[in-house]
C-alpha cells in the first residue's frame, strides 16, 4: 500500500503506523483520515500482525485537525467531517489487535482523541496533551467529550475541555491518561518491546481481553459480565488454551500457535 500522509512498517508480528505530515505537525485532514481508515481495515484482517504501534513523524504526534481545512466548513460539512474522523477513531478503538500510542510530541485536539482510542499509551518527556478547541469557538469533535470522562472522570474532563488546558507528560500520567513517560530517544524502542510482549501471548486471548475491557467502558455491569463469560468460554475452543494449560501442568514454556 502506498500513502501520502501516513507510512506503515510491517515488522511481523508488529505493525507500525506513522502519521506523516510533519510540516503541519501531522494535523489530520481528509486525505489522512481516509488513508488511516484504509490502512486500519487492512491491518484488521492481517492475522500475522498481533500488535500495532501509532506514532508521529517529526516533533509532533498529531496537532489536531487541519484548521485551514476546518475554518472553511459549513455546518453540514462540519458534521460530515466529524463523522469521518469518528469513523476512523472508532475503527482504531475496535481494531482486534491491541494498539500502543507512542506519543513523541504534542497530541492536541484530535491528536489527544486518537491517543485515547488506543489501548496502551506511552509518551516521551516532551509530549503534551489537551483539548483547546474552546479557544476556536468549538468543542472536541472526535470523541473526547465521551472518552475522556470515562478515563479520568467527568469533573476532570470538564475542566480540561472548558479551560482548554494543556498537560505535560507527567501531568497526563498522574491523571491516568497515559501509562508511562519514556525518554524521547527510547520511546519507539519501548513501544516495540511492549508490542512484541503482547504479540507473544495467544492472539485470540489478547483480542478477547481487549474486547472485554472495551465493553466495560460502554455497557452496564450485568451485561458486561455476561459478555465476559461468553468470551472466556469461547477461548476454551482454541488450541492455545489447551497448550497454555498443558504447558503449565508440565512446567514448561508454552508454544503458542495463535489458533
């Protein structure tokens, strides 16, 4: 696949997606949105890729939407734009493979929203996070008003969105937005270590684990627990469940085949 605004390295069992518009701090435009959706659709159906890393080229992760594009939108066009970006970030959120955001620089506006659509989030020491849309006379339009309260709670999310404050990496970690802060030179290497560790575990178990936790964010406890039971019992039909338990009983390292 050939893209103009993103790049993709398939280092099986890991896929690395790089946002690649460094001249505008990787701001997302219609082309990038469509290319990301196309790529994620391909990755979704690639059983050899068992974990995915997202990062940015240059000094930024993503500095939100392309304001030069957004400034010209009519109300119907703004709705179509929001629907497109939602579609992309929802595809990322529901991707079967676990995803890791390696935040190498500012992740502002839509960039922050993309980070929140990932499963694990690590950041370089110079990374920044925020939803400053209120300064432009708008609100977040790619999921933050819904995802951020589920991560840090309603009052904190309201403060960030209403005040348009920008967090540094340490503040974001203290709030629980990211998992850890990494020296910039080690960020991608750490992301690859995490991705490869995930990829060592049974593919179907990792996918079911992700699906179960995602369900907890958007359903009630009783329904969530029933879905967990279904996913848990489904895994007993897999070869890796049999191998994992047999290896445990035999006190040896399991040989997972991801089936």
